[in-house]
C-alpha cells in the first residue's frame, strides 16, 4: 500500500478507492486465454488534493465520483482483448491521471483463478502526475 509519508506531495490529499472490483475480461497471452473471459479483480486508489476535493455544499459535483473509476475501467475493457495485466494497469492508471483533480493513482489487477495453490497473481502500478508518466 502506498504511504502518504513516502510521498510528501500527497500529504495534502485524500484517498478515494475502489476495492476488488470483479470483472470478466478477455485477457492473457496463451491461446486458451484468448478463447474466453477470465475473472479479474481490480483495485484503484486515487489521490486527490483536499483543496479540490473538499465539498463546501455537500454536492457530488464537488468531488471525484466513484462512477468515474468504474466508467474508466469499462471503457478500457470495451477496447477488446488485452494480453498483459501490466498493459491493463498502465492504461487504467494513465486514464485516471487524465482527470484534472487526480494527483496520483495506484492500480492493481489480480487473476484469482490462474493457479490452484495460491490466491491470485497480479500486477500493481503507482504513478504521480508529472513524475515520469
């Protein structure tokens, strides 16, 4: 998990998150993976400065809506087959950072049904806007 202490530029942020969003997606490099969908769990953390995410009037448009996260993931999945979890993570992270209020993002994906002797296999990426995107 990303620590606010490790990144001083995030000290004035709140963290908005989506946990274990379960999707069925066509992902994988092997022929058998290309023939159907697999269950993938997606986790997203958005780091948003308090100055632009603290509601004054208690209205949804004052903050980043959770639907933005889900819709962004859905748009990427609609583009078709993805070979690598790394590609999925990078694409979702890049799209999240396009939101003007988002300063940093953490995205992880997990394939829980790959091996019978472990919970899942996955990838995680963390990006700060303007830091070598």
